[in-house]
């Protein structure tokens, strides 16, 4: 009998703990397959963005010019791309700070592949090169998706963030764009940036059910739903071994005002383990 669990983290101020929490999908993916002797494939179905980072304490007003002190930064972004980068690095290192192996899996026999949509234009080239530099393996069976590369302006300041998102190719690709046989070979399948892949939402229940039927463990991070509809997950919840989300996402999805209530909601929906 599986014991369902929920972990709720509040008032986190330690930077390094926050950084380790960002690795949660990576850790859970490795943990989920470490007990499997002959299966060593992790598949990430996720979004890829190019982020333009702007740091400011004052938001600009229309018809004005706001001067900022720090230069703009161009970075690889997207929950799918970031998770793939962290996981690829974890597989390469396979060691903790003390030098001891932390995962009883040979890095030579473990593979991580990213199923994502990279669009056209200079931002698409930037994203493709950034993934290549980080040795992330992209599923090349993905059929070409039309559209410009997804990008996001991240405005940060005073401990808060805001986003201006153009989904582009990430929002355009659906189940017809990739080979389902490729997903069937995964031991663990992680969906990253669910709501950013709007055209894939209706296809995902069938895709994930097929993977689960073939023995894969599944996890998902939803991302913020800009449409504010917060739907499409009811058929997916019972398939998930792990659901990882922040407080805002948890409250919105569960229509709850507290973390504990939200966690219980997801457990009742059939999720095995919840991390908020």
C-alpha cells in the first residue's frame, strides 16, 4: 500500500535551501528510478524560453523612460529547459560536496532527454545553443513546430517578480509533434511548465497514461496559468507520483487559502506525493 505524503515549506529565507528546493524535480526523478535495476531513461516534456531579466525598484509608466542600474540579462529559461539542465548536470557530476556518490546509478547508463519546442529567429538559435552548451539531449524526433521562439521579460525588484510572456513555439506544439514511442521508453516522465504548453494540455492525459501503463513514474510542475482558468489537470492527478508547485499555484488550483488544505485536496485527487 502506498503512503501518500505532502510536504509544505513556508517562510524560506535561506538562499541555498531555496536553491536546493528548485532541484526538487531533479531529486525526485533520480529517486523514482534509483530502485529500478534495468531502466534508466528520464524524459522531460517541457517548455523552453529565452528570458530577458530586468531589475528595477520602480515600474515604468507609459510615455516615460525609467533608468535602471543593472544591465539587462539574456538567459535560458522555461521550467522544462531548466530542469533538463539541472538533471543533466546532476547525472554528469553524480557526487555530493563530500565526493561520495549520492545516487546508486551509473551516470554512463542514465540518460535524460528533453521533449520541447524551439522556435525560429535569433532567440531560437540562442536557446538551441544554450541547451547544447549544457549538454542537454533534445528529442530530435520532434516534428518542426511553427512559430517564433518563446520568450519572457522578467521584471524583478523589491523581492517580487512580474512576467511578460510570449509563448510562441512552446504554446503551439501538441501531441502530434512528437513520437509517442519515445515517451514510452521513459522510466520517469516529468512534465515541466504545464500551463505554458497550452496546445498540449488536451493530449497529455493520454500520453501520460500510456507511460504509466508501461511502468513509468510521473511528476509534474504546473507553472502559473496566465488564463486564470486553472483547468485540465483532473485526469492527470491520479497518474502522478509527485506534484511540485509553489504556494500561489497550489492555492489557485485547489481554491484553498492555506497550504495544508491545498495539499489535502491534491491527495484526494489521487496524487501520491505533494510538494508545496
